[in-house]
C-alpha cells in the first residue's frame, strides 16, 4: 500500500502537484479518494490554469504546468490540500503497481522517466550517469 500525506508529502511542490493530478485522473480502483472528489481536485486545478472548461475525455485530462510560475504552483498546492481536506482526506492511499508505458520515451527523457518511478523520498532513485571509475 502506498501513501501520500496531503499536508506533509515530503515532496517538492511540483512533484506533489503532478503526483496528485496523476492519481486523480488515473483509473486506480484502490485509491481511497472517491471519483467525485478526484474530479473536483482536477477541475479546480484546471480552472487555475485555463479559461475553458476542463475536458471530459479521460485522455485529455492532463495538467500542463509548463506555462505556470511559482505563484501558480503555490495556488495549485493550496487548492489540492484545501479540496482534499474539506472532503476529509489528509492522506491518499492506493495499492497499484506502476503501469507499463503506453508510449515510448525519448532517450533524452529516459533518465527523468526512470527517476519518476521512485516518487518516495525515503527511497531515492539511483544516481544518473556512468559508474565511478578510478583514474591513474
């Protein structure tokens, strides 16, 4: 069982927002947050980033944070925490193995993709780069 503390996630804000957005849009039956609350979290985050209604097609329910700034990120963190807490959720829990990717990853993005599989700060990913070798 995996757990994410909403108020003290132990993650950088960007990683926290991306993790919650992914959980709220994923089809994970074991997630303890009901579908209507997940939808509310995503829709409120969407409203901070867009002037249009959130998409209804599941494959289009993705937050693109590239145009945001620090203020936007802080607002997203706040709206996620407030929404989950007002519905009585201080922790998100789920039991789900990572899924196989549906698209191939470019070689440049592969190190980031590999690191994202280790979201838990208590168990950091392996360090990127070639192994250390001794020099004469």
